[in-house]
C-alpha cells in the first residue's frame, strides 16, 4: 500500500517523539518519514548520527523544495507555525500543524483564509486530546443531554507539572518573545480546546495568573479562570505547571446530575426523585435529593497523537474527510487570547476579545523579553524523549 511521504520541521522534544514513533513502532503504518529539517546544528548532528534513511536539512524551505515529501508536520515554536504552513500550501504540500496554530486569533484567521486558496491541500491541527475515548464518550452524554443541561463546570488540571530543567533547556519556552505565553498557550490549551468543544464558547472570562511563581520564567505557570455563558452557566478552570501531586479532574453539574471525569472513568451521580416535590416539602429543607451512582469505565485505547496522524494520512492517501480540520484550532486560541487579555488588564473580558488590544499588549511583553540563548544547543530535550522510550513503547531500534 502507498505510504505518505512525510517531512518534519523541528527535531526538538516533541519532534523527536514523532520521529521515534514513525521509525520504531508500527503505530502509523501509512507514514514514511523521509525527511527532517532542523536549523540547530547540534541537534542536526545528533540526528545525522542516529537517524538512518531520513534525509536531513538545515533549512526547512529546502526540504519543502526537495520534491521528497507530500506532507509536512510542523513542530517548531509557535510564532513560526503559520509561516511554514503557508510555504507548504504554496508547494501543494499537505500540513499537519502543532497546536496552537498561531498565538493570536487574528493570525489564525489569516492562515485559515490563506488555506482557502489551496483546496487540494489537506490542513490539520494536532489536537490529540480529542482522540481520547473518555472525552468522546463525555461529549456524547452532553450533546444528547442525557443528564439535562450543563449548569456549572469545574476543571482542575494541575498535572501539567514541568521542572525548571524543562525551561532551562529551551531557548523559547516560558518567554514572551518565543512562546507568546506559558502554561495556557502551550499546555492548558489542550483542555481549553476540549472545554469549548464540549460546552461551547463562553461569553466572558475573568483571569488571575501567577507569573513565574514556581519557576524562573517570564510567563504564567499557574492560573485560575472564571468563565461565564450567556445562559448563566458558569465554570472555573484551574491549571498549573508548578504544582506537585497535581490532578486532572473535571466536574460538571447538570439539571439532574454531577458528572465527574477523572483518569479513565466517568462517574455520574444522578437524582432519582423529582426535585420539584422536594422543593415544596418543608420537612425536607435540609435533605439532599436521593441519588444513584453510575460508573462508566473507559476501556478503549486512546490513540493520542498517532490517532491524529493516522486520520491525517487517511485523508491525504484515501481522500477521506479529515477528522480534525485546521479550523478546529481556532476557538481554543480565541479563548486563550481573551484569558490572557483578562490577566493583562486585570478585568473581565467579553468574548470575542478586543484583538487589537490583545495583540498590542502581547507585543509590549515580547519587546521586553529575551530568548534563553545559552539553551539553543541543548540536547536534553531530545535525550529526555529518548530516555522515555520504554514508557512510550519504543523498540529502541534507532538509539544511541
Ligand atoms: N500536541 C502536543 O501534545 C504537543 C506536545 C509538546 C509540544 N507541542 C508543540 O510542538 C512544538 C514544538 O515544541 P517542543 O517542546 O518540541 O519545542 P523544542 O524547542 O523542544 O523543539 C523545537 C525544535 O524546532 C527547531 N526549530 C526552530 N525553528 C526552526 C526552523 N525555522 N527550522 C527548523 N527547525 C527549527 C528548534 O531548534 C528545536 O529543535 C510547539 O508548537 C509545541 O506547542 C505539542
């Protein structure tokens, strides 16, 4: 069967994971990794030494012009995503871009409009958490209103723990100039995407960020966001990269139930008597309505990033409809922009936010920000993904 000839731009922490997936496992059978572009010589030398059969480039444009690839995965820092995506479009190369598509929603719109000129180019975004059967099941329950309307949402996602080394080895993470933010634009954006996918876009947000609280970084490493909907539904989103023993717990209160989502379980506590009768019964003023508990265990495999890559390959090779189109990457960025603007101005922000103001405020911070130049040649990121080999199921076919 014909495989998709793929090139990757960026051989860093995440790019090296994809490289290993494609070269060392059978998870993405329709992918043939033929080329890799990395503009850092130290990292390129490492690739030269360890990757056989993959054509290496120090200039991504040369890789795009080489005629070797039909599709490209963009795995570089955020502000370069749209540039390379457009360069791919122009050459008829299909694109799978990392999240966030861009840092600014205005840039995402520009990019999506540009893509409209290239109808034959498949353009996807890596929103890997959407492949998780846990959230797919939850979405089904919410969309079908199985337990009524959503009234309150509480998402605590504090298990994005990152060490200081994660930042010290990177020239751009945790800097305004390179990343355009921190925890929210990089890690928590995954759950913000799920949030808007499950519950829709809120009308207002109010944010309190902690900047460089547990790490020596410029950007936020913890934050609390209050989100409110036009119909009165409200929620709280709490996240951190600097808290130990963190967890990922989503609790949804509907008309009839509390739905708790953690690990691979959905636990539903549902009332089994009519609240209206209870409301009017003075003898039961302090009594909670009777409830029953149902547990849904998710046993299905979560295909994660590989699931998104396989859908992308299927769309290109077999002309199947792409499951997670680039357009899906817009709302999480728009929501993120409003959340940051609320923190910048220390006030409640209505969505869509004033983009000009957000862009201006962000640029102010970028002007006074610096790359961590010393980290440019660090190999720790790549090595750490190699050391994770056993957990990730790699066969170590290509290492050291
Ligand atoms: N979907 C996910 O779960 C997930 C997880 C981690 C990272 N990411 C995304 O992946 C991207 C990369 O993150 P990372 O943590 O791997 O960063 P990283 O710094 O470890 O790797 C980026 C690599 O790109 C290289 N690079 C930069 N500009 C380049 C250019 N113009 N041409 C060629 N190479 C270039 C850098 O030298 C570096 O090696 C980011 O967009 C991040 O948000 C996504």
